[in-house]
C-alpha cells in the first residue's frame, strides 16, 4: 500500500512538472518563406532570338564568319558581310547595310537571317527577317 | 475533558506552520519585474524554380539588353547576374510571376556572359 501511494505521489509530481514546463515555454510564430538561387549556362542556344527558336545552335560567333557547326552569328554595329558557312545557322546582322549569306548548300539550307537596322541583302537564307 | 495529545501536537504544528508562512509572506519584499518576450519557433524556407529564360539582344547584336524569366512562386526581390563575378542587375515584375532584368547599366554583352544566376526572395 505504501509503495502504491509513493508511486501515485511521484506520478503527480511529474505531471505537475510537465504541465508547468508546457505552460512557461513560449512559442514564436514564424511564417514559411522562400529564398533561392539558380544558375543557367549562357550559350548560343540560350541567346538565340525567338525567330531562331526552332534551331539547335551549338556555337556562338561574335563576328562575321560562321563555322561548320550550327552557329549563332552576331554581327557588328556597322555594315558588314556575314557568312553562316556550314551548319544550320542563325545570323543576326546588326546595324548598317549588311550582306548576309546563309548555307552555301541550298538543298540543306535552313539558315535564319535577321538583318537588323538598315537595308540588308540576303542570300541563301531559308528565312529572312529585315 | 480529555485531550488527545497527538491531535494537539498536530494542530499546534499546523498553527506554527501557518504563522511561519504568514510571517515569511509579510516580510518578503516584492521586486518589480517588467514583462518580456522570449520564445522559439520555426518556419520552412524553400527555394524557387526558374523557367522560360530568354535574352533580349540589343540593336548591336553583341549587346545583351535584358533577360526575362518566370518564377514558380511570387517573389519580392529578384536580382540576376549574367557573368560569373560580374554586376548584379535588379529585376522588375512584369506580370504574375514573370520578371525582367534590364542589363544595360552597365551594358552586358554576350561575351563574356557565361552564366545566368538568379537570386529571389519572398
């Protein structure tokens, strides 16, 4: 009987302690939040204009002469002669009077030629945009 | 009249205990303790997903005038960088979760632009 009473008393003390701890532990309200960072490579395919969205470009050329690959050719601000050479290219002329020549092989010519400001001349381009 | 010694002792002890308690209470000075705040809590921090990234080339095609993209959730502050270690550009909300970053000051160029980094907070 005595052991039983001690057990009951100890349980009561523990319960009271638990209630006291719960009562005196304040909680802060913290809303959920968002913060993040994401990175992407900037390559020819990422930089291509919407008019070239159907092309899968692999090489960025800043200048006037493309490569045998599928190029994004970005010309200078002044009039110039731009050549896509091989591959399926997206050629952007820029300012001035440009002469833009797409793929030399007309049968596989899928080049997109974008003139930009100024009056431009297009050769062997599947799509031309002044 | 019979006095139960055990009961008398018990009552006397009880009276003594009450007197001691009253005395302690009476002579215990009170401190003024202002209310204060302390507590603990937690809230989830999650990230964003960026999609529909597009670049706007300038009149000079080698200039990059803007970059646009879409976030999967609403954001409050968004900044972008187009070159590793380069300038950070502030972005503005154009509609919904669509954002546009003007990259003309300082003017960004396609070379040496190598990597788009987007940082967003709610």
